[in-house]
C-alpha cells in the first residue's frame, strides 16, 4: 500500500503546469461537491433523527474513513470540506430554486471539461487513467497545499 506522500508525489508528476494547477484548484472541489450533491439527491428509505438519509452520507462517510487512513490530520480538512458541501446541498434542496441533481450534474460536466482542458495544456494524461484511486487523491493533493501554507503537518 502506498503512503500518502507517494500518492501525492505521483499525482503531482502530471500537475506541473501552473495553468493546469489553477484549473485543478477550481475544478477538483467542484467535482467533489457535485458528486457529493448527486449522491445526496439519492434518498434512501430510512430516517435518522427525523431526516431522510441519502446515499451521500454513506459514501462520504466511507470517503472520510479512507482519508483518515491516508493521513490522521489531512482527513480533518477534507471532512470539513464535505460537511460544508453537504450543508450547501441541503440549502439548495430546501430553497427549491432548481433541482439539486441538475445543478450538480451541470457543475460535474463543466468541471470535467475544465480538467481535460488543463491536462491538454499540461500535455499529460490525468492520473486516474493509470489508477482510479487518483480520483480520491486530487482533493487530498489540494488540501495538502493548504496544510503546507498553514504549516500543519500531514
């Protein structure tokens, strides 16, 4: 099993171009949010404390466990991001301005277009073509930069 530093180093190899990095700073959080929102929109036939459970809570819970085992500190930032994202999903659902799943689907498609443009500029294929687990490493890679700026050890 690879260490977090091995994952981050290998991910960083195909993310050297400054434009591609900037695109990733925008698109990776958008993709993570949109996937969370799409899963949040799938309601399960169970209730917890009067709230309808959804697939988002389960999958994000598993994702947080994955990040916990990668880094005992990095997972905190990613968990906070996911809590904020789920809260935004709840607000979007409550306001009913537009269906959550449509909103998230549009973000998902646009963000992936951005990602592929970034990798075209970079001249390298996205890391997940090599290993699907890199889809989970992208958010950790960005959070690692935030932690470095805040001088928090991962």
